[in-house]
């Protein structure tokens, strides 16, 4: 089937606006992750969903960031009152669980002007 | 303790040569060490992974060497090809959850 799908692929927004980023994981994958990749940097963990368990939000950089996962499938990452330092590529990944590999989407490139 | 340090940041290798990228970690609870390959505009894709019960794993031209006592692991790409030009990330985790990534190495293979 299809891989991890993210939308939009690019988003330009004005400072102070809210944005929503969407992730459609691979069907059947129980684990879903959001990572942030800043220019020339590694991947920074943001949040992790596993099945019906409470999400691990330990990587969210501020309370302006939130995420939800509906019905154990689609996930939305919301950034409120965007700032220029939020500009980055936001990557979503899913996996079966345990030691199965993460499958990444192609990301959403967010630019805050 | 959660950091994974990766070097070099960039690497240029001639076609046919060996590319070597190194990573070091601190957290002794880590038990899963994958390498990801990323092309421009794409998400990272798993290349090869190792668990600490073995010291080396080979898949085609790609080999991971693992030194548990030194808390280091490395990726070797034999007979490097221009198509291998990409950014490579090492990562580590406990139980393959919440991967901690290195800063990445931009590899360029000159023809």
C-alpha cells in the first residue's frame, strides 16, 4: 500500500497565525511519531503516539504545539501563534511497534514570514 | 545523556572509495542503532540497523560496526557510488521507540 502521506507539502504562513499539519500513517501501523528537522540539523523528536496509550509529549518545545491522533490513524500537528523559529520541515513517521523500522513521510516544509 | 554525536558533518569520497561515518552515544540503555538515508525533498529511509548483541552487520555494500564498550558505532559504505550521495543519520533508542538522531552527514560521491 501507500507510504506515510503528509499534507500540505509546503506551507507559508505569517507570524502569529495558527497552522495545522496532517499525517496519514501506513494502514495498520500502531505507532506514530512527529519529528522536526531544521535546516542542516538532525531530527528533533516532538511527540509519539502508541495505540490507545497516552501520547508521549516530552519533545514538544512549547505549549503552542499540540497534536492529536483520531481513531488510531490520522494525526494532526497544530502550531498556534507561529514564530519564525518554527520554520522547519515537520516529519511524520509510523511503525508497527517494537523494533520495526520507522517509515517517514516526505514532510511538510513550514515557512513563517 | 540522550545525545547521539555524529561525525563528520560532511564527507566527500571518490567513486569506488569507502565512506565512513561515525556515531557515539551516552545512554547505555540504548539497544537499537539504525542508520537512515535521506535524499533532498524526501523523508529519511531506513538503511540498516543493528542490535548490541552483534559487533557487525553487513547488507550489500553497507556495514555497521558496533563497539559496545566504547559506545560507538559506524557506517561503512564500500565501493561508494554517485547514487549514494545523500544525508545519512545515525540514531539510537531503547526498544526502537523515540529514536534519538545524530546531526547528519552530507555525503558526496565524486564520479
